[in-house]
């Protein structure tokens, strides 16, 4: 009984299938279309009728997507900036030292001005001793020289014995103290940013940026700020936080020695890091912040973005200071290019250039000619208001000890 019913159902299904096939063939014959051709034709007509609607919809989706991406990027940057707040006070070109009484000013000047001349020669700064009560101003475009002079002058004032020999000893001792400060500043910056396992020599070079400014902005503070911002951006974007922080902290490393080594500060920084076997990923992250090298990793884009954020904030930088410092550095650089020159100091806001030469390599007459040659080079290569006094100093000393 069941078998008969199953056979009957199968016959009915077969009949329905045959009738459906026959009906479809008859429809295709009448319409002159196959099933596939009919489907394609229908899709074409629908697409044609609603083509404009589809294009409008696609354009709307594209615009909304770009807007959402822009808003997301702005939110990430805004969040990173808000999470970090630092001082943007610009650096100055002078340092003020307080003195207990105005009688000290006479001791610092010395008999016929010999003490102040010795101090300025040894430290490379200019002392401004005017009628301002209770203070002496140290003036120099080089912040490391100002710091050495400040430490030395405070030590001399505290000791009370101010004479040429003591002055030279004080400046030498102050130089050692500032070198220690530089080392500690570099180590402290790396620790604050969470950048570990740096070569101690890199930390020392990094610490020199504590006394360096860029457009009036302290370079070490700028690098620390960049490291924090880069870490936040890397967290948001899923990048390597450690590499981004290290690349940002070390991005301006070349500025610490750019007046001593040829090349841009980016290239100098790359060579320093390569010399001390720094992770190549860190070098890739720091080398593109001025677009001198292509962006090879997402961390390199993050470092460049953090640099723009830190340097572009209102009040962070001051262009006139940077131009002023560069002019003084160029002025000293012209004199340093002569092989017999030992030291050069630009004083009085660049209106005077003091050049100390090695006395055993040049005569008095040749010193006169050297001053003229330096003045001609300055006239030819630099643009400046007013006039610049070039003073070439040749000093011979005869030292003997009575025992």
C-alpha cells in the first residue's frame, strides 16, 4: 500500500516537472529569450532605471566614509594633545646671577679689567656689569657656555678669591659639573619616556639637548613631549609603542653636535644611532620627520605627526630667536674654518667676534692679516646690519716653577 502511494507521488512529481519544463520552453519560444538571457535583460533594465540613484547612494557612502575617517583622526590627535600639557616658555639669550653686594662687581672686573677679561676669554661669554643692583648678566647665544659661566661665577662669588688663576680653575671645574648635568639630563629624559636599554653614550649626547633650543623651544623638552604624544598615537593606532617613543625621543639627536659635524641633523642623528648599533626600526622611525627619507613604517608617520603637534602649538616656537642664533653660529663658523684658530666667540649680539689663535703657529703680522681675511669672508658670506668688529688675539705665556 505504501509502496503504491510512493510510486504515485513520484509519478505526480515527474509530471509536474515535465509540465513546468514544457511551460518554460513555451515561454522562451514566445518571448525569444532563454532564462539566463531574460535574467540579464531584467538586471540591465533595473540598473539603467536606477543608475542615478545608485550613483548618488555610492557618492553619499564615500563622502560619509571620508568624513568619519577625518573625524576619527581628529579625535585621536585631540585626545593625545589634551592628555599632555607642558610649558611653552621660550628660552632667552641671557642668564642673570644674583650677587650679595655691589662690591663684588669691582672684584669681578679686577685691576684694569684683567679679571673680567680672563673670565670672558676662558668661558666664551660676555659679562654685563651695569648699574642694575644685585645682579650680573651673562650674555651668550650658546646655552652651554652660559651655564658653565653661571656655575663658575657663582663658585667664584662664594669663594671670594677672584683672580685670573682662580677664574681659569673655576671655569674648568664648572665645565666638569655641566658635563655631569648633561649626562643626568639624558638619562632622566629616557627614564621619563620609558625608553630603556639606550647606549650610555647616546644618553650623554641626548642630554646636550637640554641646553639647545630650536625656534626658542627647548629641544630636549620638545623631544620628551614628542615621545609622550607618539606613545599615545601608537596605542590608538595599534603600532609599536616602544619604537614610536624611542624614535620621537631621538629624532633631533643630531642637533646636539650639528655645529661640530658636517650634514643635516637628521643625517648626523642616523649616523650616531647606526654607530652605536641602535635597533633599525628606531632609525626608520626617526629619519623621516623632515621627509628627507620615505615613510617606511607607521611609526615614522607617527613621529612626524608628533613633531608637527609639538612644534605647531601656539607659543611653542619663536622664529626670530632661531635666526639670531644661526647668524651668530655662522659668524663663529667662518673664523673656525681657518686652521690656526683655537677658539671663537661672538659677543655683543654679533657685533663683535673674538678670535683666539695658537701663538706658535702665527706671528703678530700674520694675525693682522688674519683679522682682515676673516672680515672679508664675513662681508662676502653673511648679511648683517651695521658693522662687526673682528678681534684676533694672540697671547704667549711663559710658565716656570720655582722649587
